[in-house]
C-alpha cells in the first residue's frame, strides 16, 4: 500500500522543494502532508539512526495539543507558538477549531524564522480561511522584541489579556550564549497575569542504553549545522518559569502531562528523553 504522505502537496511560490527543510522534515515525523520526497528521505535516514525521533515528535505534539485544550478550557483565547514550523498535523489553530464553535474569538500567532516554514504556513492559513484570526511572524524567537513588536503580533494579540505562550521542542535551539534566562524573562514580563507558559525540552533525562547513544548521535549531527541542539536536565528547566506557578502535574515527561491515552512500547522507550511543564502567571 502506498503511504499517502508520499504524495506531494501544493508548493508555495518561491519555495525550493529540491532541498530538505527542517520544518517539513518535522512535519513528516508528525505524519503531516506538507513534505516532499527529499524531506522524507532525510527523515528516514535520521529515523534509522535514532528510531525514537518520530514517537518523540508525536509525544511532543500531543503534549502541546493537551496544553492548548487545557488553556482553552481555562478561558484563554490567545496563543503565541514560538518556533512553530509548518502549522499542520494538529497545530494550534487546528486544536482551536476542533474545540471551539465556528464563531470563536480566539487568536493564534505562529512564529518561525525559516522562510520555508513561513511560506507554507501562509498558504495553509489562506487555504483554511483562517487569516482573520491566525497569522505567522517571520522572526527569530531568540529576539523577543522582534516577536512581540511585530505587526502581525500586534494585530492579533491584546497583551492586556492572558496569552498562552508555547515553546514546544524549540528551547533546545537556545544555547548558553543566547541567554535563555533573560530571553524567557523578556517573554514572561510582556504577558498579563493569568497567562500560561508551556515548555517542552529535549533531555538525556533518565534514559540509557542504545537509545541514549542514539540521542547523543542525533545531537552531534545538529552540532555540525547552523542550528546546534542543547539538551537540558530537569533542574535547568525549572528556573525558566521564573516565579510563575507550575500547574499540575509539574515538570514531567511528555506523555505524563495530563495524559489522555496509554502509550505503546516504542513510545515508552522515547518517554525519558524530554521534559515538559505548564505554568501560570500569578496576579489574577
């Protein structure tokens, strides 16, 4: 049987589909459709060396989905997704559409610095007729001022009201020289009381054996690129929330944050290699 993901989607104008794109490769990991043969070939090579890359990606996306649904149920209607990649395969605006009535008042801002991701996102939002309430900002999330002051951000987000800020599997691209503590403080300070901060972060965690070695190989490959990966342990993640109140169940592995299904054996192998948490800004 032919994998439906092997079919080619419509390409945004000006996008090179002959070179692999990190955003589209991640889309393939998630089972999305916004990827080309060159992306799938690269992804399969990575998967051969570290078989947990796809289940780990799936666990990260599911955590993000659960966090968004929890925020919606708590009354939050504004979302900023940093390092969002291609907004497909269960991304924020899709969760919003699934959870809220058609006449909802939610707003979503995606942020990514990669032109390929921005082009695909623009096309997807236009085709989904979502551009009145969802948009994308081309900016480096490590430059908080550029993100927060962008025209599209200001069009959609009312910073006097709570916002759910999402940093799902992107902080591993923020290294020590990027001042992660200062960066997180800049975002936290810009948000109103009652806002949420959702973070997931790759880690060696309590992993061991061949899968830990595979993760270290994975990290080493990225260290050779312009986007090196930095792992963090649990103790390094907690300070990133500042004085915000961690929501139950605190800092846990991805499938353990308010789970809504049981994981399979391969997913259980991926479990140790990331941490996640959601915190709320005090003051309301």
